[in-house]
C-alpha cells in the first residue's frame, strides 16, 4: 500500500483550504453529511468527503480524528472556518467535482 | 494516578458555533494525561454527542468528566424538556430535530446510539418537564 499524505492530494485536483498538518497520512475514506453518522462510522485517518461546510464540521473532524475534510462540489469554506481549522489542526481541501469523483481519485491513490 | 481527576464545563445552549467546545477541551486534557488514542476517541465522541444534544434539545447544561485509574466517567445534566420515551429515543434514526437543525447536519437520530456504542456503560435518567441526566463510562 502507498503512503498518501494529505499534502499529496494537491497534485490531483484537490486544493488546500487549510493544511496545518500536511504530513498526516490518509488511510481510508468516508463519505457523509449527517454528522452523527460520520461520528459513528468514520475511522481515524479517513479522508472525510462531505458537502457540509459549517463550523460544526471542525469539531466532528477533530473528535473523529479524520486525516482531512474534503469539501466536495466546490462548496465554499468561509475564511473564518479556514482560520479556525488551522488553529485546531484540521486539514481541509476543496474539490470541485462530486463526492463520487473524489472517492474514485482516492481509490486510485490508496 | 491514585486520585480522581475532575473536569467541569458549562455548556451554553444558545451558541451553535461553539457547540462541541467542552468535548474538544476534554480530548486535549485526556491527551495530556497520556490515555490511549482509542480511549480518547471513544470518550470524546460520546461526550460530543451528549454535549450537542444538550445544546440542541435542552438549552444547555453541565458536563463533568472524571478520570480514575480504571475508567473515564462522563456525566451530563440538563434542565431541558426531558425524554418521554427513552427506548424510542435510543433507536437509530429517531429524532425530533427541526428542519433548521437538520440543515446543519444534525438530526440523523444517531447520537444516543453512538453514545451507547462507544462506551462500556450508559445510563439515562430523564423526567419530562424536569431534565435529563446521563452517565457514561469508558474503561481504560
Ligand atoms: N438532553 C436531551 N433532552 C431532551 N431530549 C433529548 C435529549 N437528548 C436526546 N433527546 C431526544 O432524543 C432524540 C434522539 O437523540 P439522538 O441524539 O439519538 O438524535 P438527534 O440528536 O435527534 O440527531 P443526531 O444526534 O443524529 O444529530 C432527540 O431527537 C430528542 O428528541
Ligand atoms: Mg443527537
């Protein structure tokens, strides 16, 4: 298995919104927008693909210990949230395609 | 660690933007104590779900986390509307959350089931019109 860091995603069409921990390794993927499902099912080290972009995403990513949040469909992450993500050590990348497209790319990388 | 360590938090019921603050702080504290990542993850997820429930459903409350030699205990207490049917509330998918709350990503009806899943012990005491007390324990 390849070691894929969050930072490496920048080469594959994902753009960095907040990357306080660029060396964090991605070990899996979880897709979901309902926060309690993500809390219950995402694994530590997963790249979490979602179209949710509000502040609560940060707490969920932090507590579920995901490697990064991938904001699919190009949903906007406000500057406030990006700033707060950096302070909390949470990686966020933006992706213009769908959650499916993002997952296919990650499947090929992992 | 022979003596119990206690952390106490007031959970603000009006502020969605800081919801989860107590859980994030507990995660930091447990990390400093050197607990295993898996224990920390279980405690902080269970606590987060309980904390969010107090914000969304009960207008806030109080959270207490006690660390002893063999477990982490989370106690959540609110003076909200109480839970009429606890068995029903514990079912996956049951939720009374408003559309407004759902648009933020809450309301899947998975919070209480997650709390049960991630802890070794969970007890809910609730009286309609009085409030809800929840005790959870994660063995170390
Ligand atoms: N502290 C509380 N006070 C009053 N009612 C509560 C409390 N906690 C939970 N409930 C009730 O139990 C239901 C189920 O709670 P649960 O946490 O499982 O789901 P949810 O909060 O509705 O959605 P989710 O947690 O998935 O975002 C809630 O919709 C609410 O009616
Ligand atoms: Mg809930």
